[in-house]
């Protein structure tokens, strides 16, 4: 890498979100969709690449109507673990103190654009078409799993998401139409520091 001295691994769910063929100089690995795939590929990629930092990029749905474009994730929670029947709160993993949410690295050291919003992301294994029960700014399907792996492995994690839809009844068609558009903004704000 020209402008960054750290060994950086990019974890992305799908190739359409960040095509490796456009950036052959970067270490880009695809996790696949969902938390189980993301956790498995994160561990496998860490074992092989031995990165000093990990950057997650991908598409996300906005729950708040005023969120659009490229956003930085500052915190992530798991929205679909539900043990309320056993007396735990929605989103709480039992018997794991302090791991219900993860704070991500401050992205301003890489992306110093003042207009990039910082958001709370909730991760779950469902494509969101209605606002989730747990409050968050945006929704995705992989970040919490990646954050948990990075936390346990002691690897700093940064995350940017491109808003592809608004987590509503039009999400499916909006996502299909917009998912590939995020790479341009991500390249301009973030990838230019690594190329």
C-alpha cells in the first residue's frame, strides 16, 4: 500500500459491493451474507492474512429517513438475538458481560471528511423491510459478527456503509438498484488512502 503502513484486510459481504478486480492491490475477502458466514470468514481471513487492522465496507438500510450516502459506523449491536422468555433484554447475549455492543475505531484518522455521518448499526440475519424493534440508525447483516471476532482477536475494526435502501417496503428493489453505487463514494473517501 502506498499511503498506509498498516497491513489492512477489507471484509465485504458481496463482490458487487466492492469488486476486487478493480482494486488488485488490496486484500479484499468476501464473507457472504449473514452473521455465521461473516464470523467464519473473518476468523479464516485473520488466520491467513494476519492483518493489523480490518475495514468492513458494504451496503446497509437506513432506518432514519435523514441518513443517506456513505456513513461511518461508530457502534454496532445485534438486533435479532431474543431471549426475552428467559428474562434477558432483546439484543442481549446471555452470560457474556459487556459484549452486547461494540464500539468501532474512530474513522476520522482515515476519512477526515466532516460531512460523513457517524451511526449506530444493528446487525441481524434478516433483510429489513420494517423498522426493527431495537433502535438503530442503520441495519446490516454482518457487522456485529465481524466486530465480535475483531474484539476477541484484538484487531482494530473500522466500518463504512453505503445506504442502499430505507428499510421499508421498497428495500428489495432499492437495494438491487443501488448496491453497486457505494464503491464510488467509498473509493473517494477511504480507498484513496490505500491506493
